[in-house]
C-alpha cells in the first residue's frame, strides 16, 4: 500500500503556526522567567509522567485512544492557572516558542529521513550491530541525535528482523539518540545553546573526548556482550552472514536534511519564525519528492511524530512551573563541585528539558564567579576559569538524557517508530528499571569517578 501524503491543509497549518506564533506571543517571549511558583504546581508535571509510565501498563487500549486527552488536559490546567490565576503569559509564551522550534526540528528530520532508504545486505550479528551503533554515535555529532536516530533506526531494525529484542532499541537510544552526540554543538541542544552563548564550537570535542569514549565504549561493550549471549541462545544453526553491501536510495533528501540542520544556526540571528519555516518547507518538499516505493519500504507514516507532538505538548506546558521553580532555587541545590553539577544537572535533565536545565546550572556556575552569560568576555573568562564545571554540566545534560524516554526528544520518537515496526519496547518504568539503572548508570558513575570526582 502506498503511504498517504499529508493533506495540504496539514502542511499549510504547520506553516501558519511558524508564521503567526511569534506575533501571538511577541509580548511574552523573553528568556527570563523570573518569579517563583508554589511547589504544588509541579503536580501536573509529575501526574503526566505518572500517566505516561503507568497507564500503558494498566489500561493499554484506553491509553492508546485517550493519551491525547490526558496530555492536553494536564497541560491545559497549567496554562489556565498561569493565565487566569497568576495573570502571567511570559513563561508560557517562551516555552511555547521552544516547543514549536523543538517539534519543527524533530518532525522535519523525521519526515525528510523517511524518504531515504538504507539497505544493508548483511544479517545483524553482534559485531555488525555494534559497528552500526558506533557509527551512529559518531554521526550523532554531524546530523544531531535526532537526525542520526531518524536515519539509522530503520536499517538497524531491518537487519535484525526476526530476532529484534527490546534491548536493541534501548541501546540504540542510549548511544545514537543521546550519549553519542556529546562532542559537538550540533549533537545535542544543550551544547548548541552553549555555543550560542559564546563557547567555542570545538571546545566540547577537545575536552570531552575522554569521558565520551568511556561512556560510549562501555555501552558498546555491554551491548555486544548482551547481543552475543542472545545470539548464542538462539535455537538452531545461525544462517550465513553474507557479504556486506550498503545501498542508499533517495539520497537527494540528504540535501534537505542539511538545509534543516543549517536552519538551526539561523535561530539566533533571525529570531523565531523564519528558521522553523525553513525546516517545515524543506520537510514538505522532501516528502513530496520522495519515491512512494521508498516510503512504503520504510513503512513511513506520521503516527510516531504525531505521538511525540501530542505528548510533548503536555510535557512542555506542565514543565513550565517545574523549570521556574528550578530557576528560582538552583542556588539552594548545594552546587560546589564538578560532581554536584554533573549529577544534579543529569538527574533533572532526565525528567525535564535538558536545555533549560543546562542553562540554569550554567548561569549559577558563572554567577558564583561574579560572571554573566550575557557578556562574551564573561563567558570566555568562565570557560577558562572553570573548565571542569562546564564539562560536568555539559556531560550531565547530554548523558543523563538517555535515562528516560522523555530525557531527549529522539527517545520517544525512536520508541514509537520501533513499536510501529512491531518491536515490543519496554514501558516507561521498565526502561528505567531494567535498562537505564543496571546498564547505563554504572558507566555514567565511572565517568564521574574518572573525570569529575574531587574539587
């Protein structure tokens, strides 16, 4: 069956959002979200996370039909409280603009990559899978974690067809969707915000290669051991591996992917609206010119990105008070060492948006030196004076994003794409309890012991 193309009104609607949202929120789109909020208002955020974690297990059919209502209801409560009780629109407007930028980037890369078919004529063995994940970890620094995830998850699942297990998807999220992208500002949004603030483009790669290699190689070794064990347990003789061949179909869509990634660098000089518009137009053209046979073989549809858009609409709305509370009380968190910044940035990044968490702790760290992130000279002075603190904040924000499905944007997208391909992915709690805690956290702890322990 040939995949349906999106109706014209869907594309026009997305373009209208990018054009009109800045005007609707112009009065309130400021980066400063001063003012504390009552702690109880974090409840809707906690409630939405609990719903995402528990309801797919308790009432899966009901959740599959009603998750949009649940997500938007929690978000609407917070929006109504800010507008009607607090009389404050600025934080909502700022977070709303961030949401539109977020979903424009995630959605555009997902759509453009759907028109690229990567055929790998080799069975997925432990060695082949490990090499592909290592390649994905490097590519995450070129295409971003979102772009690399959207490009590689389909061929990764395809070469393992018939013996895909949940750990395949989880380690893909660990390595390609998160930890791999810790070497360049393109790799992960928090690092890009640091670049915007004035941190040199190559600073992270020059200072993070050791901690990056520790975590990435450790995860690869763990994955290889698990994959080799399951390959050994499979009944019957293993089929021949065959010769390795890689075929790319629809390579013209790589041009549109680079257009989308290039638009990210226009956000600061052009402001909100034009870069997002470029992303949406590039994605629409890429999809329109994609071969129907490629879309069909990729089993492309809009369900994964629709699910991400709906759930993260509620998450972005309900996290507004949580982030305001963090901003108001970050100085009370006992931040006095690289280790404290690493773990506290990391834990909060696993459940909150890692970009504002990164900026909040970076602001506190600079403020402890009497410096401001709004002055280029101060940023340079901070980078020179406290490189281990900056590295701890950066790595905490990126690495711990792999600890939950909501820690980074691509995580939920990969989960949804895998489920559409018939893979039984772990639940929200199962992901953390069965995989993040026993397999991810030990390597993050080793990174602390080697690089961030002490004053």
